[in-house]
């Protein structure tokens, strides 16, 4: 887990669309109206009515439908493709798969509602749904040692390997950290990363060679995210997708990886790194666990590696990231809290001009 490097951010900041987006974000951060806007969204999400739950499901259906249309992820003439939806609730992507594929066989794993997960509203499309915290499948993550003494989650780890003998043509990794999911202290600041690497490892363990993955990510320019994109770019064909309306003001987007080559050396190195990162984040506070080696092709952050990344992947990155930044910037410009500040700035400039004259 590596922070963004200055050299990389200097490169990203050369993009005008990114600079505009950064300015819009800062306006929101420095604005009480923006604070109130996001606080109200958090309050509504934490106390959803049945109507809100249904609306949320419909929104995820729109995202899934948009993803299908924008990337052709579910475009196939084959009958009975196998789909695994990780973090599936409320079920919008499962619904999109069912609507676009011919008689798909869909399985899902999702956080139980009793511990903060969402209600599944797409059960009718699934063969089976497993309710579990995917970040606690220790054996699936390649961890075979004993759980450290005193670990607060000692009784919650699951050494089973669900769906062990199953492989899938498409694996969707759409889980996000739930606000109502109560977690032990050691997980508070790293749960997003634990969830992402858990889903990636699970997906790669169960994907057919040549299959496709969908992965929810955040902040396309962040160094950790860039390293994931660069890795997938070496063993699959990648696209990025961000819905133009749903969650448009957020930094979230989807990586779509097609024709995944599981035998590619970088694919194997990536899975090994993600497993080790899961172990580090899960156990580092309770035993001496070394930070996983950052192979130069995966997570290196020294200037030489960053410059190599810029030279090798930079132009393609800017090309695929541009629509994501543009979409978020467009949505932020429409928000009242950025419009008001923009009007105030314009008025101040006009006053200055008037003073000069």
C-alpha cells in the first residue's frame, strides 16, 4: 500500500481536466454547503426506508445497464455463462447480467444484512447466494498460519473455501465498505483496501482463463489505483466506466478487464502481492508481519519506477482516465455548493475590475 508520489501527481496535474476537477473538489471541501450536502447523504444512507432501499436498487440497475451498454461486458451469444457477483447486494449488476445474457448461471456473495449489508432484491436471478464477509476468508486469501493470540476477530475468520470447484466467465467485484458494518479498530483505516484485495484475490481464484472482471475502484489518479490499472493492463484488455449520473460526483468508477490471462507472470505476481497485502493489513497489529515486497512491476514508488510508469503507461492512463475526471467534474459543476462559490468568485473579480477602472 503506497501513497501517491509527487512525481506521479506532477504528471497527472499536467492534465487540464484533472486540474479543473481538483479545483472543484477543493471548493466543495472548503464550503459548509458542501459539508451539509454530504452529511445529509450519509444520514439518508444510514437510515434507509423501504422506498429508499428500492430506489437504491433501481439506481444500481441503472449503473449495471450503463456498464453493459458502455463496455459490452455482458455481450455474448453463448448460453449459460457463469457469473459470480461479489458484494452483490442490492443486486443491480446481477439484474443487468440476467437482462443481457442468455440464461446465465449467477452466484453471489454479499455481506449479511444483520451485520450491515444491504438487502438483496435480485434473488430471483441467482442460483445461490452466500452471506458472508468476504474479507474474512483467510484460507482463500492464502493464509495458512494460526490466528495471532488476542486478535479481536479470531472467531470470525472462515477457513472454508466457498465455491472452491467453481470457475466463472465473469466475476463482478462491486463491494464497497458499508457505513453500518461494525468493524474492529484495526480495520477502520484500511478496510477499503482489505475489501478490494479480497475481491481481487477471490475473483482471480475463480475466474476462467480468458474471462472478464469488473472491479469497483476510487480516485483513478491515486498511486495505488494506478498500480492496479497498470497490472491489469499487462494481462488483460482494460476499459474504465463511470456512469454519467449515478454517483457521478464521487470519485468511484469501474475497471472492466476482458480476456484475463491467468497464466501471465504479472497476473501471478499480482495475486501473490494482494494476498500478502491482505495478511499485512489484517495481522500487522497483532504480530510481526512484514510489509509485502513491492515488486517493481507492481507497487514500486521510487522515482525511477514512477518515471518508467509515466513513460510506459502514462499516455494510455491519461486517455482512459480523462472521461472519468470529465464526468465527475461535470457533475460537481452542477452542485449548488460549487455554483455558489463560483458566483461569489466571479462577483469578487468583477468588483476588482470595477475598482481598477
